[in-house]
C-alpha cells in the first residue's frame, strides 16, 4: 500500500530542491518524475509532479517581495 506524502513534505522537498538547484529546480523535479515513470513507479512520479508544482509556486514572481518558506523540523524538537 502506497504511503501518502503530506503537503508539508512536498513543500520541504521543494524548498530543498530550490536551495540545491535554484531556478533549475523545476527541471530537476520534472526529470526525476520522468525517471520514476520510466521505472514504472507511478506513486513516485505523482509525488515528484507535486514537488514540481510546489517549486513553481515558490518561484512564482509576486508583488516584488520574495516568498520565504520556513520549514520547522518538529521531530528534532521532540
């Protein structure tokens, strides 16, 4: 049974991808989704397509203010 990836997990992954690849994060997510599709992993592909959408949202130009995402690791606090 596939596990559900939460929105928080998706946005954390998107933020990490942006930190690592900058503007190329969208392309990196798409390449990973294609790789997983080729391997027959449809759940993995779906997750990476969600990450790609989150990257696009985070990189979307706004009203001149940079969009910042603060990711808190609650597990580390416990």
